[in-house]
C-alpha cells in the first residue's frame, strides 16, 4: 500500500503544513531513465526550502542499460549490522501536558495516530521518559519526596501517582497505537533524601543512597509494568557529569556508576527477574572515557547492555570508537534538541538528517531519540535550563494549533519506513557531498535508503543494488528516502 504524505495525514489538525502532495511537473526530474526491468522504487523528498515536505514523488525503477554519470551509491543487503529499535522522542511532562490538556480529544487522537501510527502515520517506535521531574516539568518532584531532614529507606512513600494526570494517559495511548513502541527511562535526580545536598538540585549520592536508588529504579520499572507499560531500558542517571543549578540533576562519576551497577542495581534486577536493559552514560560524545571507564570495570560491565549518547558536545564518531572497544555492547542515541539558537530550517534539516539519522546509525545506534516530543510556542512549559528549545511539534498553548517542525521531517524520513527489527545494511556514503544509510526490514525484506545531499549543487545519484541500478537527481541540501521491495 502506498503511503500518503505525512503533511497531509490529519485534516483535523489546525495548522496545514505547506507543499504536500504527490510529485508532478513541479517535482525534481529523475536522471536519464533506464529501461525499467526491476522493482519500482518509492521516493519521498524534503527540500531545504520547505517546498517539498516528505512529499511522495514519482516512482523510479531499477532498469537495464548504462546508468547516467553521477555519484554512485552501492547498497549491499548481504552485509548487515545492528538491529534497529527505532526512532522517536521524549514524552516529557511538558509534552504530555500539552497533548492532554491543550488539544480537543479529536485533535489529540489524530496527532497521536499521526505520530505513532503507521500507514498512515510516521511510525515513531522509540520513546524516552523521565523518572521524576526534568527541566521540562511543571514543578520539581521525585517519586518518593520527603519533608526536609526525613528519609524513607524502605521507600514506603514511593508512588507514580504524580504521573497519572497526563503522562500515563499519553504514554498508554501511544503504546496502544503502536504495540512495538520501545520505552526507555532516565532519572534526572535521585530523591533529595538520598543525596548529599538533601535536594533534587545538584549533589551526588550518599553512601546509603546506593541501595535506595537501586530499589527506587526497580520499583519504577515494576510500577509502570503494572500499568501495562513495559520499560525496555533505563539509564542510571541523565547527564551524570552535569549538576544544573536550576532544575533536578545529580553527579555520578564512573566509579560511582560502577559501584551502583555491580553492588546494587545489577544484582537487584537479576534477582527480581527484570529484563529491562541497563544503559550507561546518557551524556555527550565529548567524554567517551567515562563510559569506557565503567565498561573497563569487569564486575560492572556484565550488567551494562549498552551506552546512551547525547549530542551537545563532541563528535558522533565517539559512538563508533566505544563500540569498537566493546563490540558486545549496544549503542543508543537518546537526546538532542533543536532550538531557536539555530533558526535556519535548511541547516537544521541537513544537521538532523545527516548527523542523527545517518551518522548516529552508521555509528551503531540501534535507536535515535530527540528531546521533547512537543513544546508550546514559548519553548515550554519548563522549570529552568533550556529557555529556547524546540519540540518535534509545537502545540499552541491558547489555540491548540499543531506545527510540525524540521525535527518531525528528519525523524519521519527514517521512522516511517524503517520498522522495528530492521537491520542496517551496507551502503556507500560521504561521496561528493552525498551521505547515506540503508536498512532492510525484517518483516517483508524491503529496503530503505536515506540520502542527504550536503553539496551546494544538485547531484545525480546512481544507486546500485543486486546487479541493478536506478538514478535520481537530488536537489542541493535535500533529504530523500527511497523504499523498494
């Protein structure tokens, strides 16, 4: 079944994105056509001007004969790499509150179907949750808060009731729409009574905080499981080398994380039979030595399934370097936000598709997550921290309008076509300004090739696969997804 363009999916939403529709005379012309003798190739295009937004263009065909001159990309599905979990974003408190309280029921249902559904829909299949408050919450809280000076070592006060008004309903709806949705979770801070500051703000764990935090995380997983929401993976701490002054955070150096893993969290999860993956780091590319130190601890390493990464410092190649050192450990990309600091749409398209969709997966990421799924027109609501972040979609706080941002289209170029369980396969990349990544879906064997032209001029791309060839003219700065049986 041919998919309809994402920008035309939901008539109920109050903003109508520009330039949707099938190709036609206004679309880019394919290269010199070959004599068709092979499968049809679906083409979805986003241009840097926004004239095309995940627009379904005319099919091209694998053909016989000599292809035109161009940049040749070879796809080889006999060579496969990591199995994919998927692409998505974080359902923060802010995102869930906007979805649940600022949209009428019909618009909310339509938006959720568009985001998490497939055929039609863009098929987001990976989601991150915060365990307690983040900077994108309406107030500071943990799941076991106590009055100043009091503690709760037995966690008698533990409760997820704070998540019931809007977060749980939003997550349950997403999971009902897409039962393949994989959910990971990260704490921004342990409860204040476990910490040296006695507060959610700054500090680190006290000696008695290690067993308490392990039990806190175990109870979180079990509590969400009892709500019908399995937690696929969790990290022990969001951004463990950063102690923000205006919102919850906590420092956990490599030795502390290793101690938590080997002495408390790992054995506790094993005794309880939890299959939730434990991921280390959950911080930037610029300090790969920190997860390498944890993985270098043999007692801790056996409890670590993989490493989670953020984009705010360093280079994506750090993922590959750590994977090369520990090829038995998985990689996940778990946070990056767009924002008003980068206002040029064309540049953002190139960066998000090129760095996160293409480079992060070529550097072994099994899943790619952006930060807030939804924010309002004022980059909120938020407590502190980022005052100019941008969500994947923007929901008008007074109008209920929905705007799909550049991050939406960057994700959709992958999420709509690459299904959970797909494998990344070999493809040429970084040739004459053309980047690519390719996948093979497990259910039907279909191939997906995502191409970005970073060059200032259009490029004729010649794709070779299984002894056949097709060509396509990719406009300068454009992203295109090819999909064939």
